[in-house]
C-alpha cells in the first residue's frame, strides 16, 4: 500500500489506516475475537497506521491493540492515541499533570514506554490558543512519554490555529464527500507547514457506504442512535452533521458515482486519498471483510475530474446548507 510521511513525525504510514472506535464502544457490541480479526485483516492488507483513544471502551481499544501488536513484533505499525476526554472538557483540565497521567495510562494500556503519537481529543476551542498547553505537550516529548503530538479538531478554525504551532505533527479532522470545507484552507495550510492531515469520519458514520435507508435502526448503544442531535458530544461526529434522511438520499446519489468494481465506500475513501494534503484516512471496521475492503480502496485508480466535479455539485446542492458554516 502507498505510504506517506505523517507530518513532523517523519514516519511513513499507509494512506488507508484503521480507526478503532468501533473496537472500543459506541457502535454496538464488537466481541474480542471479532476485534482481533479486524486488526489481523487490516495489517495483512497493508495497513500500518492505527488510530485509537483512551476513552474508546474506557481503554479497551488501546489494550486490544497493544496485546495484538506484542503478538506481532515484526509489524511496523504507528499507533496514534488521543487524550482529554476522561475528565470534563474545560480548559483548566488541560494541564501538564493531567497530560502525564493520561499518557501514562495509555502507555500502560498499549504496553509501550513511548507513545508514537498522542492527540488532544477535540478539546474546547480556547485550548488551541494556549501557550501553556503546547508547552506541556512539548514537555511530554522531552520526557519521552510520546514521540510526537497532534490534535483532533471539530472545526476548520481550530485546525488552522493548531497548524500554526511549530510542534504540531498532525491534525485529525473530518473530511469526506459530505464535509468539503477543509479543502478550502486547512489542507493547503497543513501541506505548506509540513503537518499531516488524518481524515476521520470518512464515510460519514457509514452513510457513504450506501447501505442505509430511512428505515434503518441502530442499536441503543450506537452513537448513530443516541447522538443524532449532539446529545452526547458534537453533532458533527454523527453522520458528519447531516440529518439522516438527507444523508440517506444524498448517499444514494453519491453511490451512482462509484466506478465499475468499486463500492460506494471505496469510492469515498479513494476521493479522500487523492485530496492534496491528506496523509491518511482512517475508516473503522466491524468485520475483517470491511477492513479488507477499506484497504483495497488504496489500489483504485484516481477518480477522474468529472466525478470530482459531480461530488462538488452534490455537496453544494444537498449538503452545504447543513454543514459548511457550522464546522
């Protein structure tokens, strides 16, 4: 699989990674055997970048990854985790003592002395402008608790603030055919600064797979049930902020753009991969088959300009009014 340099980490990672929120929680139950099978399938398909967080299953995702990689010592995999959502998300909690405690817990969960990459997990907007926060992150690197740090953001404005910081290695942001605003300023600024862009929520919580109808029902413990209106966390994390009925209809139109032999989900991933400035895209998977299919998107030929124009048109007509000015 094609490898790209993950910003200021200097390390190469696969253009299709694996997001492991599904292996922890909030997507319905995924058993341990199934989770390990997903990790196996992803690595065997060429994935060398795993994204997790300390709150995914209260550390379950980190623990599964750590145990699995210890059983595969030859795997050259970069693991990115996230911190900051184990306590109330208020600016005063983003301090060095907490950072040390949070990263120590992740190091223990993953079974490593030094984390490859730790990311602030969508903190309050003011945190990105705090010199003290970034001084504390620099201290984590100096103390070898982590090799590098980055941020996961909700908005383009937050991303641009983080990119301006000299120590920021990566910015994780929602980018998909239903979320085009990052293409305007964020991706060019990151590319110019040498900061990696990790594209998250690439399938708009599964909408872009084309598998859902307006009658689809999700499990009670699935965020696509309990967070449709931002009840638990930012609304933009669920279906990229698009209302479900609109998303289902727009996804059907998007599916018609899929090239022969490619699924709508693979088409969405291919679209993201070829956006200038994107380093890696991190779709989740609940089965080995999904993990393999996602990885296969890296081998698809680039989408022609006509299909790129059609994606822009679909976004402008159906999606832009709901999301563009909100994130």
